[in-house]
C-alpha cells in the first residue's frame, strides 16, 4: 500500500481493495510509529482525517469521484487550514488556528482528498535545512550513522513522502524550498510558474517569489497533484488567468528533438565531480531518446544569490510586520505598554534567522540605501530573467543540478548563514525569473539521493513533468525507499 502511486491508490479504492478509512488508518499508524524519529509532522489530524476518509468512502460508493477522493496527503504547515493549527514553523504562530482555508487547501478538500496533517518546515519558510523550525528539525530518512538534514524549507513535507508517512505533500518554493528538499530526500518536486498556483492563504514570505507546488514520489504523482493545485484564483491578485492543461495526459509527449540547454555556469569547476557524473548519465539517456543537448550561458548566475538575499528579506520585512501581537499570533506576557508589547512579542516570537532577515530587509529598504540595495537587486533580477529569455530562444528546457551536493549533516552549516545561502545557488534564479522548475532523483552519491533540475519556459510545467516521467520510465532512482532504522521500511 505504501509503494502505490496516486493512480494505483485511486484504482485500489474504486475496486474495493481497501477503503479510504483503511488507507488513512494505515498511514496514521505509520506516522504514530515513526514521526518520533523523523519529526516530519508538526500536527497530525487523526480525527479529522478519519472523518474525511469516511466521507470519501461514501462518495466513492455513490458513484464516479475525483481521482483524489479518499487519497491521504500532507500539507506544508504554511497553508492555512480551517480549524487546524497553522504554525508556519514559528513560535509566533504556535497558537494560530485559521478561520479559513488557503485556496490550495480548498482545492484538495473539494477533490475529496484526506489531509493527514501539517508538515514541519523552516520558520516562515526561511532556510534550507529545516533547522530553523521552532518545532526542531525534521530528519532526513536516508540518514544512517549521523543525522542529515532533509533540506528546507519544505523539509517535513519531503520527509513525510520519502519515509512513506504520506503518499504526497504540498510544498512552497521561494528560492528552492520544494526542489532542494526533494533532491535531498529522493523525490520529485515542482515549483510552478509564478502565478500558476494561488498564494491565497499561504503565509507570505517574499510575495514576488513564493509559489506552492507538489512534492511526490514520481513525476506522474506530481502531475496529479499539480492538477488540483493549479488554476486562476480571484483571491490572489498575481494569479494568472490561463487554462490549466491536463498534466497527466501530456506525460508521454515525445522527447525526440527536445532541445536541452546545459549552462556553462552550472557545469564548471565548482560542480562536485560525482554530481557531474550523475548529470552526464541523465544527459546520455535523454540523447538516446532523441534529445539534443547544447551548451548555453546564463551569464548573471553568480549574482542570483546576492540579489535574492536582498529582495527576499526586503519583502519579508514588510510581510512580517503584521505579526505585532495585536490581532493574532504570539503575544508576550504582561505587556507594560503598546511599545513593550510590540517589542517583546516580536523578540520572543521570532527565531534568529527570521530576525536576521527582517533586519537585513529593513536596512535594504531604508532611505539612503534603497537605491544601492533594493533597486540594484531588482535590476539584477531583470538581467537574470533576460538571460533565461535569451536561452529559451534556442533551447526548450535547461538542465543542471538542483543542489551543489547531497544532504549535509545537522548542524554543519548552522553557524554560517552565508554557507547556507550558497546552497541555493542553482535554485534561486528560477524564482527570480518566475519560471517553472522541477527536481527529480537522478542518482545517488555515497548512497544519498541527488536531484537533476529542469527549468522550463513560462507555463511549461507539462513539458517538465513529461521529461521527468520518461526519465523515470527508464530509471529506478525515484522508486528507492530509505530503508533505515528511522523508517522501519
Ligand atoms: N533557502 C532559501 C531561503 O532560505 C529558500 C527558501 C524557500 O524557498 N522558501 O530563503
């Protein structure tokens, strides 16, 4: 049951092989048994999940239902879920039970899916290791001797799916937070085009970059998830009015003649030799299928990290000003006056990295510095976008690594924020440009999964999923499970 795809689970439910209640119960049992090791979930919605499963069983018995009806999944704890704690990995929201659902949450509900609970994450999605969570880090299920990070910020979602504590999970990606944990945990993760998935009810980090997307065990499952998540939403002013294709139907589109660009700035001396080998093997496979690879240049690549780490904190400093202890969220004890309440609620409610970003962002936006930092970073952002537009004149898709290396150790980069930021070197550009990008498992290094990244042109999600799907038809990296003590698999 734990190895079945979404489609197979849906068939199993329809054929009465198992009920949604049995399926949900089986997942809840695994969560009860292994979440203590892995810390994948902040909240497990035992009762609600079983009630939803019961309703789904009735719907299926009554006649034709959505493919998602009765299928369990997990939400990153950044999506507002009515009546269910939505902490965003922060002490600031550790008491926040939203009175409404995010559009993405509504979509899954309407499809009849069963939410198992809310997945761990870096506080306010700021981080790349899950170590910034107020609830402690999620643990990479591939860890053996030492504990490895699952990546972040959607680390709990990745761990839940990789450790078979959920068939699939939602994530969000502002600078790599779907793709990097997907790479570290052996999953397929997709950051859609900016505007493809509604941001309504998704706690805001950097609004011009944030985008929700699927984290799944295969491209086929990711396609099924994106189908539910994508679409125009009047409640999000940046949502795009464009028809949503049938992603599952496009999975077998022919790769013959596909033009793949290999950026010289990704394949250079900084790329780990083992990672280079993994990617070369993938490239060979695509060439054997009739794809044509060619070198391209994205000349402003090295400016992506510095530009992002001005723009994202600037937007975060504005977004997070709403957490003032007044309307909702954490409030300090015994405030002496209004100023004391603001100051102590924010000092006590936010963690170190979040405070660092607020300070950096406020500084970059302040009078006298705005032009030197924020405006300059926005100009660099345009250059990065232009690099991609030039590249897409001659190629259909861009291939490279998702991360510089496989999962690193817990605590290894904790003391040096810049080291942590540099982890995002390959993922951030797609967010700055608003492009869709996918990570799929492409091999292992010392037994640990690593990902290849595919960056597409705007709204080309179907093509990215098709490329990954056909890669997965000929390889089995994506079917490997972390058979460690932590998971009992
Ligand atoms: N690691 C990046 C950061 O810390 C990306 C986070 C994200 O995509 N949410 O900002």
